[in-house]
C-alpha cells in the first residue's frame, strides 16, 4: 500500500523521466535569463534598472533615490552610496522592494555599472524650469515607482527651486521622503520657502539631528508630525578605539615642498605624509571640504602658544578646497602664508586631495586629537561622526550639532573666540593619554548606535508600512510643463500642488517610529524667560540681546525714526507684529497677524479682532497654526499671544501709546524684524553669525511700504526669486493674506467678483458688503474687486474705529477697481454684485461674460415702478435676505424664479468671544438698549412714550439710546424725557462705536428693544441674540423669520399704509409705486407689557437669551457663505456654461 506522499513522489518521478527533455529546455532558458540579470542586460524602456530586482519575487514597492552619487566627490554622494548599499542589504526591504538610483551630476548624462548595481547618471542644467528634472519625474511617474527618497542639500542644484519642481511633478500616489542634509538654523527667506514647499509635497521630512528637527518646526514652520529624526549613518570602522593601530613613524618621510612663494606646505598622493613622526608626537587632525567657516584659522593662530607647552604637536588638514572658495579666495594659500608668518609652517601640513576611505582610516590610526572648529551653525557633520566612530577624542566649537552629540564626556566644547580656553583644552588633551582614550571610547560607543544597518532598518520600516496601503494604479501625470503649453506655475505667488491637492483618500497607518537616540532636549527648557524683557514701550526700547535704548532722537542717526510709519517689529512663521511708529518712537497702532486671525490695537479706539477667512479645507491640511494662547482682556486693554516660538504682551498705555513686551522666546526660532533680528545668533554667536546690533538695523528693510498694518511686504521678509514669491510669515494658499491680499490666479477660470455699494461706514449694508468680501477670500479662483459708492476719503475716526472698515479700505487701496484690459478682455468671467440702499441700474462697461446679481432688501412692500424692469430683465438674479421681501417683489410683478433668498448673516463667533465691559455711565443695574436712527421707521417715538409712562426715576432701570445718525427729527420729545425729573433714567450715545464697543455695549445691557414700524435688515437684533440677549421686537416683517416666542418678547402690530416720509401718495423716496407703501403700527400696550415682564422676570430673560443665541448661531456667516457660493456656482454654470471646480461644494 502506498500513502499519499509516496504516491505523489512516484508520480513526480514518472513525469520527470517522461518529460526530461522539456525540463532541460526550461532549465537552460531559466539559466540564460538569470545570466542576463546578473550582467545587467535587462533594460526597461531604455533606462537602466538595478540588477537585484529579481530578488523581490513579488515586489510591493519600487523605490527611487535621487541624489548625487560616486564618483562625484562630496559628502552627500558618499552618504548616498552607503545609504543605498545598506538599504539594499536590509532583508525586509530586499524581500519586498526594488530600487533604482538616479544620480545627479554636472558631467553629462551616462549609465554606469558599479559593483552589482546600475546607476543612471543625470546631468543637471542651469535652466529653470528644468527640462532634465521634468524628464526624471516623467520617468519616475511612468515606471512603477511607489516611493522616492530625495536627498536635498542647498548647492547641489544650480537653482534651488529645481528640487521643488521635481517634487510637485511627481504623481500624486508616489510617496516622497525628503532627506535634508544641512538645514540652516537661521535660513534665508528663499531657503525657508524651498523647505516649506518640499514639506507640503513630502510624506515626511527626514533630518539627521535633533537640532535640525526643532529648527524645522520653529525656524521653518514645518508641522512637527511631518519631521522625523533619522541620524546620519555610521559605517563600521576598520578598527575600534581599543585596538587602534599605531602606524610606523617612518611610513613616509616628507619634507615640505615649497613653491615660489616659499610658504606652501602641502602635498597630495597616496603616501601618508607623517614628517618622520615619532611615537610621542601628537597629531591634531581636521578633514573635509575646506572653506573659511571651517575655523582652521583658530588652530593655526593658537599654535605658537600650544607649541610652547607641546612642541611635538602637528596639525594635519586633509581635504580639497570647496570649489567656490578655491576659485574666489585661495583660502588655503592665505592660511599657509599666515602660518609661515608666525613661524609654525613646519607644524602645519595640508593634504590637498580627496582621500579614500582606506587612506582616511590610516590617518585616523595615527591621529591623537580631532578638531572641528566651525564658525557657522552646522546642523550635521559626517566628518565628525566618522572621526568619533574611530574613537578619536574631539575638541569643538559650540556649533549646534557638536553641542548635541559631544556631551556626557564624549568631547570638549570650547566657546567661540575664547582662545585661552581652546589652548588649555588642546594642551590638556595632548598631555593626557588616558583622557584621550576615555573620551574616544565614549564617543565611539555613542555614534555606533547609528550604524548604517540600523539607519537602513528605519527607512525600511518607514517605506514598508506604507507600501501595502497606497500601491498606485495610475502612474500618469496630468500635464507637461515643458510641452506645447508652457507651465506658468513658477510665475505664481503660491504653489498649486497637483499631487497634494488631488491625492486619494487612504487608510491611516500608525508608523512605529522609534528614534535611535533619545531627544536630548526633551526635558530641557526650550523657552528663555528674560531677566530684562525685550520691549518697545513709551519708557524704553530694549532688544532681545539686552541692549537698552533709552531714547531715539535725531541726534542718533543710526537709530532715529526719520520716516514715521508702519514697521515689522517681529515676524516668524506663525505670527507677525507690525506697528505704527510715530516720530517720538511711540506706538500708536499695533497689528498682530497669525495664520487665522487679525488682532488690531489702537491707542484711542481700543482692541478689535477678526478671524481670517481660511481657504476651504485649509485647517484639515494644517492641523495647527502654531498658536498656543491668544487672549484679550478687554477691560485692562491687554492682548497676550503665545505661539510655539514667542510669547508677547501688548497693552494700551493711557496717553502714552502702546507697549509691547516679549516674555518668552523659543531658542530654536529664527525671527526677523526690528526687534526680531536682535534675537538672531543669540545662542550661536560666532564670526559667521554675529549678533544683530540695534544701531546696525536697516530701518528701510523692515518698513511696510503700503503703511498697511497687516501687510507683510517689508523688504526683509518678502522675496521674489524666479518669479516665485516667498514670505517669512508662512501663509495658507489663496487666503486674504497670501500676499498683501491674495494674488490674482493667472487662469481663464478666474472669477472676478465686483462688489458695488457702500463699504466704509457702520450701517448694515456696508457691514454686509464687507462680510461678503471677506468670505469670498476663501476661494482660490475668486478675485474680489471693490467698487465703493461711499466717500473713499473717509475720516480717521471712521477708518480706525473698526477693523473691518480699516481692512476694506486697505484692500481697496492695494487693488482699486478699474476698467482695466485684464478685466474687460473676452476671457474674463465676472460677477457683478450690487447692494446699496437706493439701487443703481446703470450699465457700465462690463466684460462680455458676466452674471449680474442685484441684492435689494425692501421693507415698504410697494416697489418703485422704475425698478421693476431692470430687476426683471437686466439682473440675472435678485437676492433678498428674507422670504417676506420675496413675497413683496412677487406681488409687484417680479418673477419669483428670479428671486433667491440668501438669509441675513451675523458674525456670531466674533460677538461670542468679546467679553469686555462698556461704561454706560449709570448706577442702574437693569438696562434696555435701543440702536438705530432717530426716526419714525425705527419706532423711537413709541419707545420713548412707553418707557416714560411705564417706569419712574425710582425704578432700577435705564434706557440706553445709541443713535447712529445726526438727524433731530424727534429731538424735542427726547429732550422732554431727559429734562423730566420724574422720568426714568435715559442715557444717550450719539457717536459711532467700534465693533468692539458695540459688542460690549450689547453685553452690558439686559434686553434689546426694537419697536420698529418696518425693518430692512434687523442686523443689530441678530447681534443681540448672538450675545445671548433677549429681544423685544415688533411682530411684523422680518422678525417672524428669526424670532420666536422662545427667544423674543413680541409686540403685536397692525399693518397700515405709510403716508409720512419717506412715503408719499403711492410713492416712496419720491418715486411712484403701483401700491401704497405699507408698514406697521406697534401696540403701545403690548410694548409696555413686554418691557415690564422683561424687567421683572430674570429667569425668563435667561431662558430666552439662551434660545436666541442658538438661533443666531444658525445664521453665522460660515453657513451663509455656503449658500452664496452655491448660488454663484450655479449662476455661472447656467448662464456662462463654466464650472469653477473650486466653488463646487
């Protein structure tokens, strides 16, 4: 009997012998194919691929590495060589992924074989945009790549924006990991812009030090969840510190070769130039590309004093000059001349070549002390890590990377420019072999945590955690920027990242990321509290570096304010603080701008704020705006803003302007501005990073040319490079703040939205027009043009009393409406939105493709006959805020299909957050509030009569009248009430209030009362409801659409014909109507009962106020804006046949 296994084996043997000829053919064919792979003959559409691809039987990912690569001679090329080899050797990666290298070179395009890999070498040209980078991205997009690792270093490409182009041209499904080798602690504006844009298009930004990690977050503004610390890999040294060989003293006898200048002491070649060194001689070594910031002068300068104590010490310099240094300055030649001049030339040896790894190991074997004396803030040093891996003790200046890793006895840090400390450290280490060995051993143990196999394992984990989720099915890009239609992307102010904007929704995966070494700053204070706080106040000006300026006068020309105006005082990624500096250096205005809010401080009109209208989905893409605290104490007139970088206090000082004080600052921040510049290099002062002195500040650099308090176009922060605009303040794309205001997108589907009507007053129509302007800023393809119909020469008392008016005026000044060719050309799409009290139906010169929207609330029922034809036949749509108005227009003959009801909006969130007190100048505790014109329409005559007959002077009640016009229509009756000694108290306010003051006045009262005969907006009623105040309103017209018995005290009213101004006999405002205009006559007894009930029943007031607040929330502008955009989208689509996708909700 045979079991199943025996039967199976027998059948296999029979099949084998029967078909052995076929098997032979298959074996020979398989062997031949295997040989093809081994010798790299497999090609893919003309581009070479890695020969080990066959190892991954079912590859889940295909990874491209874009970097310089040997035989290029630079640190990034060496890094990439070790990185690729280590990742290729990683078993998990090797089993699941394949990899190709696209090597950047300046020597021409070629393919080459190196060991068992084939590398495509790509020549980089100077053009921008770069056709070469487009071709690389196209190859990546069309050859099955799932991931790209981009090795970034400033200076590797001729144009810094070429890497950004490559990143944004990648297909949306390809995951990009950008490895940044040397991010600067104090980046330039352009460097900030490049890193930010790469971050927006990268899954992760990888940095190689914790300093760089914090610098990315605080100096560049990169979200911390996007920044990963994966250290620079360390290759296993050829020997450990305990087994370091000592090379013979006579390895190579070298006498200095003197050139004609008789000072050159350099050599090159494979021999080791050890000058007949004895075993007791001390060798100090520095290696790497040579440039002035390497600090070699410090060692040479101090050699005479060191040689007095250690005469057998020699300083070896290994490496070639940096190409830029060599061509411009001949830096080493000057150093060797200097060494000769001070008599130490025989103790300084320059090996002028790029040494091999084996040669460098031999040098390290004979080195006693390694020095790294950078004068710049170096974020990562591969040469330092390599020296530590060989167990060399290190003496270093306190540049950031050295401070990070040379701790706990792994090296000696000497202060910048402290030659005495440096000399003592070299002498002490040279004389103490046990100290050298102890430090070298600790240094080696520390850096060997970062061996290449461990670093590669972290990258493998990173890639493989994503490979199984986002395996792309479509590799094609959407456009060819260098084809027939040129790409204008590089000419825009902000990036329209195709891959970021259209990326697919994917499952979120928690990546198990564990850093190889712990964050050394995790438990250290990252914020400094100043002993003497930096400040700009009426009493002193003190900088971040504690310079005290007691006064600024014309006699001090370096620091005087010769041109009063608006200046940027402090600006970083998250917050900008501008101020208006007067001639006497007092601050009269301060504007604080974050990603999401404007805060306005005026020494006379107080504090105001507004949320910046954010682009659609911006907050989803940007989880944090960097702001940790933002509070306003309205009573004490203090603003406190704390970001992850700085904490600032702004306070109005009565009769002395405004004081700004900085109480904390993050040590990793890189702010700019008049005061911000003085923080620069506070923690890193050196020759290459001097502290900014106040008397050296360039005032023009930080002057805001427009004198607009929220502008951010000071020369020091706003840079245009290759027609790309970058700003220190990292701004969301396409919001109101994208430049001064958002740029006009250069596309035929830009919608020009003209708002025509009053803008610079405090009446309801102007408020609504301004709110319409603000909410439209959220949409990238809408360019708003303001066409004010009120006086643009507004008074300071009007412009500065309201933040909204100030912003609208500055916007209009920045881009005034005109009939420009851009607006009138045949490709322009336009929406004309007209909204004012008495309409304008004139047809100006408009572009051929336009939609005309007319918003016209009308509370008198009868419509002027002259309005009917243009509303019916000229306007594409009539907008009204209430159904009541739609019914009136319909009765007058307007087609109801042409009428859309867009409800009245209220700035609910803004009102809800204002909690200050308004000085009502009364001791009474219960307050009624009336806001409006002194007219019959508003019912002020009814209110005064009822109030005087219902209450007495003895009652704990007052009526506050905010009269917002200068008419005295009912002045006699008002005066009688004021002069009657038995009449209840009356407080009259006849001035225009700021938004803040109006909100605090409403909050300071108990009940809002509006016994109107007719009402067109009811905006103040809604504002009172938003402040949780119950309202007393006439049960007529608009109140029925947002008031109920649960939130309001209704006054019954009779509908009656209107025959007094502005009404006439079948006329209104002097224009004839088909019907007699109508309004209502409120019941005076009902008003009396409502006021008495409100005065006596506090529990009912609270209940109605809470309900009203909930109703007002539903009328918030964020909800109304959705309705507006929906109608605009539909109108443009229906009339013009154009769908603007960014408006499609």
